C-alpha cells in the first residue's frame, strides 16, 4: 500500500515561516490538497517567505508555490484544482469541519497546548516545543537547531524551548519583542539597515476600561528601538495588533540581505521531517490506494 498523494488532505495551522516551508515542500512532493489556516492579523515576521501575507495581498508566492486567500471554504477545492494552495482566516473548527483533513500540522509555534488533540485528524503533527507526542498529537517534529533538527519524536517525548540562534555573538539582542499590548506601527521594511538605538517603530496602547480605571495613560506611544546594528531580517506589518511578548522582528548583525527571499535551511529541514512523518504513518491515513508492490 502507498499514499495516494493527490487525494491526501493536509491542513496546516499557521502560515508563518515554518508552516509555509512545510506547505511548499509537501506541494512539491505532489500533495495537491492543502489548506492553511491563519489569523485575521497574522504575526509572522519573515513575511517575504510566509504565505500569511496572502491575508493582506489575497495571494502570496513562496519559492514558486502560490497560496490564495479563500473567503468561502467551499472555494478550497477549486483553488487546489488550479494547482495553488488555499489559505483562510476562518475559525479552525469551521475549517476542520469543512475540509476534513487527513493530516493536521500544528505550525503556529505557540509553544503551549491550546487544545491540540490526536482526535483532530488521522495524523496530527506538531512542530516545536509545547507538545508531547502520544498525548497531544501523534508526532512532534524537532525544530531546535542542531544535528537532531527535523527528527521525529515518538510517544512521551517533548521538546525544550529553543533560544534565538546566536549570530556574531548576538542572540536575545537580535529579537525585537513587544513590551506592551497595542498596535504596532512602522515605516521600516524588511531589508532596511538600522543602527543600534535607532527607532524602528512604536506601539500605540490599546486601552481597556479597566486600564482607564487604573490610570493607564491613553495617549502614550512606546518606541521600539534596535538593540544592535544590522539588517532587518523580519518585521511585522504596520498596524498589526500585538500582545506583550509577541515577536515584532529580528535583526541580522551580519548585514546580509541575500537570503531574505528564501526559505531558511532550518525551515526546509523541519518540512522534510513532516513529510517523513507522513510517510511513516501512512497506514493511519484515509486516502490510501493499492498502487502495486510497495
């Protein structure tokens, strides 16, 4: 028995860098029915290589593969038949009910279990830390850089959180995170060169009624500055809502701009791990066809 790739339905929750890399890799391996589910205001920072940009632009091409925004879940099949991936901002429950995935890939990188369960699909694959194989999903794929990147974690195994990669001795300093809840604003773009201390944008506070009661100022804007010099490798869109701790962007101190339009080696290896998991667990998948000797 072998997988009938053209019939296999794959739902990927999260169209950021890793989710997009998985979608590209699976599409190139002949999987024709792929639906990505994103937030109405995506928070991907490496937007040049993220299908989440289709939420704003209606379509996004990454490494020659195109995802198109669908406003009605009944459009998914037609988009897939045209050779493109489908992307929606519908609630996850509605997407699962309408699409009936054979494979569910958790790629939102929330680092905690929001309710993920092996019952969501015949094969549920989670990327990165926060999930335990056998309890929260069938398979966890290693996302930590190193020799084990992309490996398949079996029952009971769980990943530890991964710190930002060190480049030229900088690790945490490279990453820009929101210190306040509000709306992020910027006039900078991915690829811009910035200097240490330079203002990249600012956050306008979202003031709730209870905040007013506590005396939180309503007119304050909080600047976001670069902690190191370099090239902006990733950056949220202007006017995206953020919560405390959300990643706003990252800076490459090497000043490299050649790889801003390409999926990273890390993301490619994780995508290969997802495909490996699908092949390993093909017996659990619904659309199997007898195509001759394995």
